[in-house]
C-alpha cells in the first residue's frame, strides 16, 4: 500500500496562505480596474446562460503565470483552462471570477478565489491547505490555513450558532440547466418554510465566507465545482463550520452543505428528506 506524502509544515502552510492572498488581490485588482461599462460574453460553458467573459480568461491567465513562476512544481486546476500537472503533490485550485453573471451585470458580488490543496483534483479526496477569497467590488479578503483559523482582513472569524433551524438565514444557489433548476425549485419549496429566509447572492465562494463570518447561518448548493468551494470551504471549516454532502458523503458536486455543526446536521436531514441530491 502506497503511503500518502507528508503534508507541508505549519510555517509552510502559512506561507501558502500568504501567497494565495497576494495572488487573489493581484487578480482582483486587474478584474476591478479592467471592467468596462458594458461587459461582453466571450463564450458559454454548460448552457447558453452560463457565460465566460474575456476577463475570466485574463484573470486566470494571470494566476497561472504567477504560479508557474513562483510554484513551478505544483499542479493547477482552473475553471477556464487546461489542468497543469505537477510533481510536488500540491494543486492550486483557482476561480478567476466566481460570480461571473454578477460581474456581467454589474452586481457587486463576485470574487477571485485561490486555494492550494494536497492531492489531485477530486474534492472528496484532497486535503485543503490554504486559500483566499477576494471580493472584488468592496475589496474584502477572507483567508484560511489548515489548523490556523480563518480571517477577514486580519480579523478572526467564527460561525454563528443559531438557536434553531427556524432562525437560520440560509444561502443557496441554482444551476444553469433547466431541468436541474426545476428540481432545485421543488427542494427550495420544502426548505423555505422551515428557515428564517433564503439568500441567493450568486457567488458560492463569497457565500461560504459570509457563513464563516456569521452573516449567513447555513449554506447549501448542488452542482458546485471544485474551484467554487476550495478556498471558501476551507474558510468556513476553519471558522468552525461543518462541511459535507448528504447521506454520509463528503461535499461534492452532488451536494455541499455548510454551517455550525448542530444546525448543519438538521439541514442535511431536511435536504435528504427532500431528495435534494436525487435524479432530476
């Protein structure tokens, strides 16, 4: 049986956190400074309503160049480009603009997300080490490092402990496929009467960081990609959140559920009863 390579030391992880932050800030500055008055869709991905802009591509290209120069031995997994293999056992997981539709319409909820994990490209098996999420419009930056906590612009974060599911403000999101959306709407109809209210902000990385700082109590979403959750998920976990899928599974594309442990367990049970991970 092949043994897993040792994780980086605590000081090395702290250095990775610092690098993730500086990369997210640099890419964020480019995204912020380069946004035209009217953004044009350059391409689409999963469906015709799932856009890519030229700035998505430019931001990821910048991140890839910087990583190639600073960490040439590491692998890279990005939303807009081909995977880059590595030899170190570490993988950088980057989202050049999380919340592209918000960026497209000028809605102030989009971010650059940069994380580094031990392992390959499967969130079910990797070990998150460090990450940063930079909210482009307001300049807020959340960071986290494995075993070293989570911060918002230097302030330590802790999830909010709601007294009951009924008092929870819950974040979520929806896919781009019409059949998936219809199923998610049915699930939402079962969740909404059981909680305080729902928020749909359109940027998963920011949602997870808002959870970490106590601005949301719970968060769930089906269909998240690895780059959507790598940095924000670590911020949430290091702030005390439980992060999982349904039916004992880890958080994957099938379902991601996050929140303070007691309420997260209740939301998991509610989503299981609603067949939130079922076939559409």
